C-alpha cells in the first residue's frame, strides 16, 4: 500500500511564528501523501478575554459555550487554518484547508458526559474516507482544523489529537499510515522536567507500568491512549516528538515510537 503521513501539530507551535514557519518548511519538503491536523493555540483564549467571554477548562479541555464556539470557529477554522494553508502554498505545497463540516468530512455528536457539560464539544462518529481519498489522489495536502459538525447544522469544537487518530484509522485500510504527534517536547519523557529523558519506545505492558508508577504526566495520557487505539485499528506506526524535528520523527530516528510489542 502507498504510504500516508497523518501529522498533528500542537497549539504551542501555532503560537510561535518562527517555530511554525520552520515546521511548515520541513513539512512541505516531506515526500508523498500527507495530512496535517492542527490545534488551536492561545489566540482564541486571548480574543475571548478581549471580548469579556469567560473561558473554563477542565483537565485541559475547553468548555465551549455558544459564544466561545463562535470564537474558536473563527480562529481555528478561519485564521489559523488559512494562515497555514497560505504558508504552505508559498512553499510550493498545494494545500487545502478543511474543517469537519466541509464536504461532510468529519461527523460528530455533542459530548454527553454524566457529570460535566462541555457545551458544544464534539466526539467523532464518522470520517468521510472516500472524499479524503479522492482529494489525496488530486495531490492535495489536506490541512484540518479541529472543528466538526453533527449534520444538523451544529458546529462542534473537537480535540485535534482525536481527529488525527480518527483520520489515520479511517484511512489505514487504503494506505500504510504513519501517525505523528508533534508538539514542543522531544518525545514522551520519563521526567517531565528533563528533555533528556526521552523514552525511545513504549509498548502496552511498559505503558501500564509507567502509569501505575505515575511516571507519565497527565497531559500525555490522552495522546498515548489515542496512539494505542490507532495501532489497534490498523495504523502502521505512531511517533510522538518535537515538531522542529519532524523529518527525523518521520524517519523514526527521534521521538518516542509507540508499538504493540
């Protein structure tokens, strides 16, 4: 099968113009078919503050009320997405920016939590695999913003890590998919305060041990859970590491490789 890269970049890279530009140069130079999924960064929070709209986060997840949804849609699916697309075009990388509502690419439902009302936060139900495959065959590099919809006219704010995982899983029957989570750290760290403690590889048994000994910091657990879910659904390889080192991450020469061994 033909290789496909699904790469997710975190909000901390979005917030740093220099790091983002450097990342996009390296990304544009990667050969073959690829999909980029981006987070939101802090611009939405800053705009909400300027507009007097209170922001609430629980365990790092944004509570998205109706006014906040307007802001994150404008920022994530608008400014951030199109800024990335424009920069990629300047690098001779023919990119198309999408959110889940475009072409009905990502169908989701409003999260139903027994205790917490997350507001207009979506959990993914379905990926329009056929459309994405067709677009990839046109030699387009797709750039996804973390906004989905419910086919009833409601937009939903959705976790970008999860979107990357779901897209990778949905395409694993048609491509040899490598899923790369790139962010500001060089990989999964044994000591969250020491960047020199990268764990080269993590399998299910070791992951269980790390969690039981509380060696994995809270923000990394959802990424690793997503990584193992992707592997169990046909994704060939999952790597977590630093966005500035994307070429080596893709080559498997840096970061943390998640495997089922």
